[in-house]
C-alpha cells in the first residue's frame, strides 16, 4: 500500500510542478517513475516466483523504449500506451492469482483487489485515448482529454475505497463459513 | 462534445477511439464482475462440500459409536452369560465343601471347582484376546495376520495366505492394531458375503507409501459400491473401516481385477503417519 501512497503523492506533486514550472521533461519523467512504481507494486503483490519476473522484464523493455522516446515536447503518449499494454496483463495476472489463492476467501474484502481494479479500469479506459490522441486534430484533443480525467477520478475513487477499507485480519476459520450472499 | 465529434461521419479516428474505450471498459468491468461471481460460486460449492463432509463424518461417528456399543454388549453378554454362571457354580461347589465333611466328596467338589475356574480363566483370556490379540502385541502385524489366516485355512472352508514383502520395522502398536482391525473386518466381510474359495494378502511399500492388498475370487464390491454404502445408513463395517483409516490418513480402494475374475482391496497408508505415536491419537 505504501507504493500506491507514494504514487498518489507523486501524482499530486507532478500536477503542482506542471502548473508552476515549464520544466520540459516533467511528463516523460512522470511516466517512467509511474511505471516503476506500478511494476514495484505488482512485483511485491505477485506471490508466484515465476510471475515475479514478468514485471521486472516488462520494466526493462519499458525503460529502453521510454528513454529512446524521451522528448521535450511535452508528454510521450507512446510510452503511456506501452505502459497500459504492460499493466493490463499484470492486472489480469494478479486477479488470476487472487482467484487461485485459497487464503483469500472473498476477493473484494482485500485492499489489493480494489487497487488492481483501479489500475485495470484506468489503463483499459485510457489505452485507446493514448494511442489515438496524436492522430486527432489539435483543436479536438482537449475535448478527448475529458476521458482521461474521468478515468483518473474513477481510479482515485477506487484507491480511496482501498485506503478506507479495514484490513482483513480475520483468521480463515472465521471466514470459512461465510455465505457470499449474506 | 465528444459524442458530437463521434457522430461526425468524417471522424473515423474518434469513432475508433470512442468505441475502443467503451469496448475495453466493458471488457474490464465484465472480467471483474466475472471474477466476483465466479468466486461466489466457488465459495458456495465449497460450503456444499463442507456440509457433505460434515454429514459423512456424522455417519462415520455414529457407526463407530454403534460398533463400540455392540462390542461392549458382546463383552457384557460374555461375562454375564458365561463367566457369571461358571463362577456361581464354582462358588456352589466350594459352599458344598463347607457343608459336606466327607473327605472324598470334598476332594471331588474341589476338583470340580478347579475345573470350572480353569474354564473361566480360559474364557476371560479369550475375551481379552479378542480385545487385543497377544500375537499382535508381542510379535507384530505380520504374525497376527499369519495367525488369523492360519485359523481361517485350518477351518477348511477357505484357503487363506499372506505374504509381507517389506515389513522389517514394526509400526506403532496402536497403528498396527488399527490396520489389523481393518484387515479383520475385510476378511470377515469376505467370509460372510463373498463365497470365495481363497483370500490372499500381500504387503509392500513404495516410496513413503505402505500398501496392503487383499485378493479374493468371490463376490465383491467396487469403489462406487463402497462410496454408495458409505453414504447410506447400511454398511456399518465399511464405515468403521473408513473411520479407522481416517485416523491414519489412509485410503482404501475396492476394484475388480484386470482379468475380471478377482476382487482387489487396496489399503494405502503413509509410512510417516504410522511411525509417529501421535498418528493414532489424532
């Protein structure tokens, strides 16, 4: 959870910095740090040792491409699309692992589930936006940016759910007889 | 605004973007909802399994309680019907001894009382042997099974033989007793219901597994019959076998031989479970 907290803090800081200064590499740097934190989150949350290598390998590939595309014209949407392409399978992998974990009785009682759902919805929703935004006429782009804002809000709401949720500390024998309909 | 641009027939990209985003979102939400519902179904299924297991355990417990009660009744009947009258008769002879002062009559009644006391000792020994066979206690499972099979063969009605291939180290006595009781129950069932002409028992080990196999050429049951009988209220002996094996975390398989002429019963046990003294107490 500290990784997500750090990510939220970084997002706020970037927004403030982008508003105050005209530093040219803010967008791309944010992209790289953001992906690093996501990879770290998935690396820490995946339990299967074989799966743990996937975020590491993904991060290496992403760094190579992102650094090659490092531009000063603002925001590199190709790296963002690539991040989405990597994060969506990570989310599916994490959800699959949660489904198979016998210790997890009810999946939505866990903070991790809401964090993954937030990532999943955000990156799925903005994938097409990042791919196509630069093919649109300049005057139309700002209109479509509302999609990003909408999913950003949705992601933050889901993060809030995860942060507000009480940690599930009940021993498994108490939750064993829990009827999902109750 | 976005909708207006999407509906513009010239804007192909915006159409792809709009429907692509909607499609991805639908897929994502669909997947999350599927996971939640799938998990609910899994939980419901597990609950049903748990309930079925509880029912099964209740049946096994009832069977073992009934068996214990039957055993107690049998011992009570043996003591009351056999040992009681014998001791009463011996007392009568000794009483007569006090009344009758004739030397020859006294000697005769003492001799009779001694005979009756010998019979009572033998009777009590038999009862105690049925509770814990001395061969099993002193010489182990192999000797006890051989002894049991020799008695069966000696009766002439059936040919019974056993062969222990890998039994160099004895198991814990209480675990040996459990296995012996299971074998006894199986042999008893074969004698009662199968009309077989032979029983052959083999023991061997493979890795950390300990196997005991019983072959016979009579009428037998298969695994599906065993499962059916285990879930029903009949088949007390089979439930008793199951509850005994549960103590050792063992399994039993009933099958027909490949040649379709013999029935095979395999008891599969884990060596480590039987070597530890706690296994019997769990």
